């Protein structure tokens, strides 16, 4: 039993799948277009810049999957840095990776803007950059190579759909926001709100406070919320941790599973368990296992094949229907 | 030179020595450490913290502390990026003006009401970040730097080092002169060393304090603006905990938090120390984030102890 | 002649105290005006009102014939009133030179400070005051005496119309005092008005033309110094009539040495014995021993290392060599608490920096050192404390609004008494007193001296450091003369006279070409 | 003279102290007044504020900050500061789940010992090496948080019923952890007011070299003070963990050092040391908690929340600040 640590992506289970058909739509990019030179991935120095501490399931799984895949492919020279959630540090990290002579960069950006200095240096050295899970606002195939990840705005919309059918199209909803200023927060919020506005005008979003993506904060905010707004029907948490914090709060307030419908994003093991236990209504997955897809894309690119300028992976939904069976695949 | 002088020099330059040792060890341990490129990345990324640390040095020598610099840094960046759509001048003046005013307010409150700088600037830390979130609708909008000339200010290079480095160097020199060779500098030391006595010796205590906080505010804003130019966007998630880095750098540099003693050289060395420590950790390549923190914590402790023992050469009676 | 600085019916109120009550005083150019009164009479407060540190609650100030209101000391200074405050008020961590010249440093090109010129200037000025030291050193490395001289030099070297001195001599020894008087006379002849506060009456009679006596914040007398003979002056200060003073008031040290010797010379075993105390540049193989009931004096010029010797004995000064024995048993080096437990206590010289705890009340300050004995199992007994505090506040006549008043609000002299009480409360075997009567008024001074006497009779060993030779001679059975950290002579019995002390210092000093 | 001192207490004296008393009162009880004002505001403008459940919520949420602030008050009393408390909470959270196998009590003990050890490290650096408190504890802030994450890389949920009970059960309607915090407050109050140790703490804060010359065991006292701070922080970490029903070394106690320092200072304890006000510190913590709650309940955006907090902090400290005579 406890304590359980992050499970490996059991076999191919929970592996990322590219969204079809739209996933790889749009312009493509080849080695010539990019203007890089071919090199052997195995012997190359590869840099991976992680944005946040490997201290939540998503980051742990993400870093792990990159490292595992590199090992699998026999890439011996993988350099990993971690920006500890400080953006300035991530810029410096990547610059120092470049200084150490990496030939391929995989970056999990903490923020979408502000990559100018890195992009310049990389471009000067023609180092291909693959960004995972978050975008970089720049030109694909020139500033950077390509983006692999989920569409957070889309995740927000799908969360909204689940909330709407959970509440039968009407009721009061509270949002537990992620960390302020964070792109993920912004997009998951906008996606949710836009969708609700367009499809269920009778749902009012009566409350939105930040839980900073952390469980304790989620719990505290929810405690305040249900105490002063007892009439709330649903809670949209922008990540699983806050949702689970909310669950603890509801338990503490003597609520029953399902009294308040909770929808969240990520798809961590505990959250899927939460669905099975009836506390969560649905969870929109955001799949962190970028390793295989990233290196596959890189290899294709180095082989001279055309690769799409953005690879959107198809995230699944977890709900009472599939929760129990897919527990093994959740991260 | 006698014992006091020796030990004073040690206290001020203990950090420099530790830095030197660390660099040597580093370049022996990793061959990709002492490369120009890596050195450049350390120096460039340190320059922004250095600018803030210069202001912090004045504040701390005067016996105060400024926790608002982290928030002013990010606010300055956002304002600069926002202002850049109206051209270079606005991009520079807007952040300086606003951050200067914040510094002025904090200085006035501290000097006039005698409230603890720690708490006043803690309020500043909160309030300013709030302000930043307010003008970037809760941090959702990131203004991009439109003005090329302004962007160049953060990205252009001379001798392989980008402008911010040169600006920092210039500021550091100016600060040294200001601190050691002007009446204002003397007043800063005096009120830090013994405020009551300074007042009785005819030092304009209140005014000096106000100046000090204005300066700190201005420099934090400037650092933010330059950083925005470098990133060519007003990133809203910057500067959290930056004040602690700045304070650590200054104190490692041999400046006493109790005020009255210290200098710019040490602070700059302190900043570089922090940068080098980070760089060394990156050289190792595959430490988990948790271990990285343990290591930098140990490093920090090691450095302050070393610095302290060096300066203990002086026995106070 | 027209007064240059004048107070008319000035009042100043502090929480619980009316420190000044309608005081009027006129200060004329070219006169040296003595301001006297017992501890807490309001002298420092009046001065602080003159110089803009405090704002008067009532009455008016006039400066150069016009009404004046100084908002800050700076304004007063700019207007030409320069002051030496009772507690040395300089910046310890700054160098001597920067302290001396703060605000008027010599400028070089582009108006930046010319360091070299500054140091030369400082050395030149200070040598005129007999302070020969490296002006680059932080001020705090100088002894209190030297610091006082720096403050004096600083105050006088601005061209002022009025110079106010609040107990400038309290930490000076004879040589420095002479220098000071020289300065004062120069000022007076230059038509400058000097206000002079001191508890050393003979000094007053030597330099002062006018005198004003304060008692409990009210004006008790003002007039020419010469016309007011000593006993009258004292009775005015203490508010008792003259014969009462003559009989009770001023019993100073009562011991005459011959008889004193017999009394105390009894058993030769010293309670505390220091052997070969050594510390580079400061102390050089100093031997000191004190027998029960004996009062040993330490004589010497400023900077001779008397304070260091005392500190070394209680383990407050790291040593390179030597040891301290209490009743034959060696004391753990460098541990003040061990020394105190063994019964050796030091009343420090620097009241402000090493004595009082400003954030605590009079009561807490008195009880501090005795705390361990003030309760059971680490829980203090308030009753016990109250009793002790009550006793000592009465015995030492400590003047405070209440035992719960902040000690930092007491007058200088009363703070000194609080510290004395703190040490008496631990019932030490040996008491090291570094300038015990500094800043204490005549009445209190006599009391303290009598107290020392009494304690010695009860068998307490005393090491007495005083810059006041008279006090030293009257008080001590035996005197060790220090110079540059080494014992250069011992006087006992009939040798104990001011002349012999001066002689000993002098004959030793010949080598060191003066100033 | 005796009689003169006497009549100071007389009518003139009383007049003299009347006005200052008002100041003094505001100075001493300003924070209480502020709390009352905030309560009043909520009673008027916040729905369901008077429910017992609400007060329980506020008290439960403020508990960790109160406990940490008690230690912080002692440290600040010595003119020091302890930035490591947040990380110590995280470490405690990590240790408590690691040793939960041996039962909740042993686990708690281990966690608290861990906190004490960290405190001792900081104390040693400050007292014996002479490192400035803010950097000594800053190093620990960084390192110990990392250590906690090394021990427990990610949030771990636990099912131990006793520990969960510790966090969620109540006695006579009052949550256990609140009772614990209350008990600790009383203890610290006693230590500060009535013990030799307490007196020595403030004396050292007031004038260190004077304390040394008075034979106080300065270094030992300093060491102990930091140990206590670490101990309390660890305890707070365990309680917070019990309440969260999961150990989250990553984010538990983040920035709590600032809240704690604010609570202490708002309570009127000067950062310059030499004075400790225990009850007011607790009040300060309550003030901050109520404020946060009010802003959440009224659903203010983050930007406003932070700006309002800034203003309130300033106002509260302004009211309780020490006025110097002029
Ligand atoms: N800041 C203050 N707050 C409260 N009371 C004060 C303050 N300063 C002085 N007092 C009180 O005012 C009275 C006069 O103090 P003052 O320092 O003027 O005496 P003094 O004549 O200088 O005595 P001494 O000869 O010992 O220096 C004393 O009773 C003292 O307690
Ligand atoms: N006039 C002076 N010139 C230069 N240095 C001095 C002078 N007076 C004191 N010092 C320095 O200060 C140190 C301590 O002197 P201190 O005054 O404490 O000795 P002291 O004999 O106790 O004199 P006192 O107790 O009368 O002040 C000495 O070691 C010396 O270096
Ligand atoms: Mg006085
Ligand atoms: Mg001395």
C-alpha cells in the first residue's frame, strides 16, 4: 500500500497518441527547411530543460519518460536541468546547456513568452528545439523546431462539457484557478468559460480563486467557499491536486460523494481513484509521457522526413465508465 | 597594514576569495565550465540580480532592508514591455518612474513613521505584485516588446557580453564612488552604524533613508526593464523570492544586516557566487531537482561560514 | 551683555515625569556657564531642548536676540550651536577620521571626498587633543576616553557661537582634562559662549564664570560661580540645608590607609589573583591580586589597558596567555558566567554599549545578573525580585517614575546606579568597578564611595578603576599603575598619593615622546 | 528627595501620563482592535459568517501559522529571524509519512526531532559561528526543502486513521489541533513571562554584549531558541499534514515564514528584539487569517487580495508602532 511512488508507464499503456486527424495538420518542416545538419542521435549531446521540480506526478512522469526513452534509444549523453519554477533560471539553464554543446534541445517551458535570448543562441548554432507540454510563442521550424503537447484551451472546453452534463446545464460553479500568470491557468480558464458561455448560459460561475495548483491551498479555498456559498453545485479544478484538496474539504464538511460535482484536469492516479470512489465526476487527461514521441519526432527530422510544426496529442477523459479499468494507465 | 585594516579587507573581500576558489575548483572539475560561452551565460544572467543587489547594499548598509525588489523587478518588466509600444523612451522611463515612486513611498513611510523597513517593504512586496497582476489582467496577458531599439538594449553585445553586463559594471563603479567618496555615502554608513548619533551629528537621517529606498526601487525597476528588453516580453511570473537572493548576495558579500558596514564589491562577488553555484550544479547534469536544492543549500551554508570565518580574523573586544 | 542663547520658562514633560518645569537660563558670549544639578535634575533634557532633540512643551527659546525653534539637531548645528552629548554619540563602526569629519570631508576633483587629505586632516586635528592613533581604525577600537576626545574635537572644530558640553570630562583622565580646559579657554577668549555640565565641582570652580543650578527640573539658583561657595552649591543641588550637608551629606571615603591596612591586611590569601594576563598589543603579563576587604586601584593614562585588565579577569576578553585564580582555584578561561558564579563581577565602563538593556525596565535590569538565584527550577519568583529591587532602589536612591519605567528613560547617573545595583544583587566576592562614579552627582558619588567602603569592610574585595585621581587615592589601599598594558609600578600605604601616581606614570612615560 | 520622588505619583504626575496612556493602549491593543473591526465587517457583509462551522474553519486554518509564529516570536525577540520554518514543516511532513509504519506517535516524535535538529543547525550557525540569522536560515530554507523532497519526492496520501483523526477530530466541538495550538500558546506565554530563560531571551535581544557581561549563557540561549522554533515548525508541519490527509513536502509551508513574521510584527513585537508579545502575536496571526478569509469569501481577484493585504498590514503595524518622544 502506501507510500506509492510514481508508476512507470506500464508497457505501452498510457502512451501518448497523436490526435487524428487534426493532430498533425498544418505546415510541416524538414531538415533542409530548418537548415540544420544531420547528426547521430545516439552519440549526440541532448539537453532537456525541465521547468518545475519533479515533485508532482506530471513532472515526475514527464522527466522520467524522457530519461527512460533516451536510455532505451542508447542516448548516453543526456543533460537535464531543472528551473525550480524560476523562469529566469530556465533561460540560464538552457543557455548553459547550449554552452555545454548540446545538439538537440527538449524544453518543457515554464512560460510561453520571453524565450528571445535562447532562441537567438540556438538559431545561431542551428540547434533544433522541441518544446513539450507548453508552447513557445515563436516561429516553428525556424526559431524552434516543433511543439508536442496538449491543447490546454481544448482541455478547458472539454472540462466544461463534462461539467455541463454533470449539472444538466444549470447551476452554480466555482473555479479553483492554477497559479496566477501561468499560461496553463489562463488557457484552461478561458476554454472552460467560453464553452460554458456558449453552451450553458444557465450555469453561473459564481466564484474563482487561485489554489496555486497545490492540494493544501485547494483544500483551504474550498473550505472557505462551501462555508460561505453552500449553494454551489460544481467545482472545476484546473489540476487534480486542487480537486483532491477540495475533496478533503468536502469530506471534512460532512458532504457525501457526488453532492458537489468536481471536474478536473491531469489524470493522475489519485484523481482517477477519486472518480472510482465517486468523489470526482470526471478528469480530463493531460498526458506527460513525452519521451517516445519527442525522440521519434527528432529521429524523423534527422532522417530528413517532414515533421509537423505542432504535434497535438489526444488526451482521453476519465469518468465512472472507465476509471477502474484505466487506473493502471494513469500516472 | 594593521590587524583592523587586514580584517576589514578580509570581511569585504572574503566573498571574492571564496568565489575565486570556487571558480578554480569548477574549471578543474568540469572542462565545459570555464568556457567563454558558459562564463558569459553566468555573467549575463547574474547582471540583473547584481543591479538589484547594488540597491540592496545601500539599503542594508543604512540599517534597513527592502523585500519589495522582487515584485518591483517583475512590475518594471511588465511596464517596460507595455511602454515599449510607445517607443524606447517610454519603455525605460515608465518603469523607472513607477518603481521610483514606490521606493519613494516606502522610504517616506519608513523615515517618517519609524515603522520597521522589513514590514513596510513586505507590504510593498505584496502590493506591488498585486499591482502587476492588476495591469496584466491577473497575469494572463504578456506584453511583447515592440520597439526594436529597446529590445537591442537587452540583447545587443559588445565583446561577447550583452549590454546589461556593461550597464551593471558602470552602475557598480558609480555606486562605489557614491558610497565611499560622497557625503551621501558617508551619511548612509552613519545612519546604519548609529542612527541616533548620526542625527545628533547633523546627518539628515530621514532624507538619506528616503533616497536609499528610492534608489533601490529605481534599480529594481531598471533591472526589470533590461530583463524585459532581453526577453523582449514582460513575463509576469518572474521575481518570486528574488529579494532573498539579493539579500543573500549582499550578506555573503560581507555587508552587515545590522547596517553600518559593507561594500559594493562584496555584493557583486556574492551575486556571482550564487550564479557560479547554479552553473556548477548544471554542469553535473543529472541531479534531481530535490538534490539540486540540497546541494545549493549546503553550498550557501558553506560560503557564509567560510566568509564568516575569514572575517573572524578580527577579534572584537 | 546681550544673551546669545536663552531659555525662558521652558518646560518639558515625559511620560510620568516633568523633566523641566519653567526653567529660564541666559548664556552670554565669552562666558563659560556651569549647569549643575543632581542626577535626573534635567540638565541633559534642557540641553536637548536647546539643540532641537526635544521640543519644549512650554516656554520659549531665544537665539541671538530672536525667538528660535530648532526642529532638529541639524538646524541647531547649522545655526551655530554645537554640542557634546553625555553618552558618546559617534558611529562606532566608521573610522575615526570619518567620524571626526563627517559632513565636512575635504573634497577633491569632481567634489568627491579626498581620502588622503581627510586622513591627514584628521591626524592633524586629533594630535592637538593628545589622541595619537591610526585614524583609519574603526572608532570602536578606541577607548571611551579617546572617543570622548574625538567627539570634543568634532564639536569644537566647527565654527560655532555656542558650544555645549554635557559631562565631557566624565571619562577623561587628568592629562585630557587639561587639554579640554585649554580648549575651553580658547573658545571663551574667542567670544564663544560655553555651557558646561559636570559633577566634578572643583572643575567648575576652575573654568566657569556663571553657574545655574537645577533641582528636580526647576531652577534653583543662577549667578556668578565665584560668589557661590562650595557647600552652598551642594546644598542647592541636593535641596538640603548646609549643616545637614556638612554633617550627613558628603562623607566620602572614610578610610585612612594606615588603619585601613591593619584592618584588611589580615589574612594574606587573595580572593582573586590574575597571573600574567597577556594579549597582543593590549596587555603584557599583568599580575593583579585582590584580598578580601581590600580596595586595589588601577591607575594609568587613557588606553593604558585598565578596562582590558578588568575585562580579562572576568573572562570577557580573549587572552593569549595568563590565568585567573579565585580562592586558589583556576577560573575557566573566557567564561563570564563562570567568573560571576565564582563571585567575580565587573561593572563595565561603557554604560550604553555594555551595561543597560534599553528595552527592559529598571526592575528587569537590576534583577538580570541575579536571575538564576531569583527562583526555583528556572521559574522566577517575582516576589524575590520585587524585594531585591525595592531594597536597592532605596539604598542607591535610584530616581525613576517607577521600577517599571524603561531604564533607557532614566538620567545618565541613575542608569549608572541601576547597573551598580545589578552587581550588588549577585553578592560578589570581588567587584571590579570600571569608572563606578562616572556621571554620578556629588551626593550619589559620596553614597557610592561610602558604599564601596562599607562593602570592603564587610570583606568584599574591590578593584577600582577611576580616571578621578582623588577618588582613586582616597578609595584604594593599594594602587597598580599601568602603562601600555603593563604594570609599571605599585604604590601602597603612604605612597598612595596623587603626586606619586603622576610621578610613576610620568617617569615611565618619559620614553614615549609625548603627543 | 524621597518625598519628591513621591509626589511624582501625585496629581501632576497623573495628568502627565493620561494622554500617553491612550497611545500606549492603542500601541498594545491595536491588533485586537483590528481583529474586532474585521470581525464586525464580516458579520455585516459576509453571508453565513456567524456559523460555528465558519469559526472552526478559520481557527483550524490559522493553527499552523500560530504555532510557527510562537517560535518566530522567540527568535525575533533575540533580534534574530528564522526563514527555515516553512521548509522544516515540509521536512516534518516527509518524516511523518516515512515513519508512519511504526505508528503515528513514533512518527510524530521523529518528525519533531527532525525539526529540532534543523533548528539546532541554524542555532549553531548563528550562536557559535556567528553567521547572520537571515542567511543562516536562508541556507536551511533552500536545503531542507530539498531534503524533504529527496525523502518524499511527491505528495503521498496516507490512510493511518490515528493521524487522520488527529487532524480532523474535535473535543467538545473544538478541533484537537486548535486545542494543541492553544496549549502551546499558554506554554510559550509562561516561558516568556515567568521563566529565567524567557528573561534571558529578551535581555539578549535587547543588548547582547551587556548580557554576556552579566554572565548570561548567551550562546546556549540562542541555540535553544532556534531549536524551539524548529520544534514548533515541525509540529505545525505534522498537524498540517494530518489535516491534509497527505504529505506534500513540495508545497507545504511555502512562504509561511513571511506570514509568521508578519503576525509577530503586527502583534507589536519589534524586529529589533528585546521584547516579546505572545498573545498579540496570536492575534496578529488571526488578523492575517481573517483578512485572507474575508478576501476569498468575497471572491476578490488575486491582484486586489494582495494590494488590500498590503494596506491592512501597514495600517495595523502603524497603529502598534513604537512612538519616540520628541
Ligand atoms: N526619553 C525620556 N523619557 C522619559 N523620561 C525621561 C526621558 N529622558 C529623561 N527623562 C527623565 O527626565 C529627568 C531628567 O533627566 P536628565 O537626563 O535631564 O537628567 P540629568 O540632569 O542629565 O541627570 P544626569 O546628571 O544623571 O545626566 C529624569 O527623571 C529622567 O528620568
Ligand atoms: N588616547 C588614545 N590614543 C590612541 N588609542 C587609544 C587612546 N585611548 C585608548 N586607546 C585605545 O583603546 C584601547 C582601550 O583603551 P581604554 O581606554 O579602554 O583603556 P583604559 O586604560 O581602560 O582607559 P579608560 O578606562 O580610562 O578608558 C587601548 O588599547 C588603545 O588601543
Ligand atoms: Mg545627563
Ligand atoms: Mg577603560
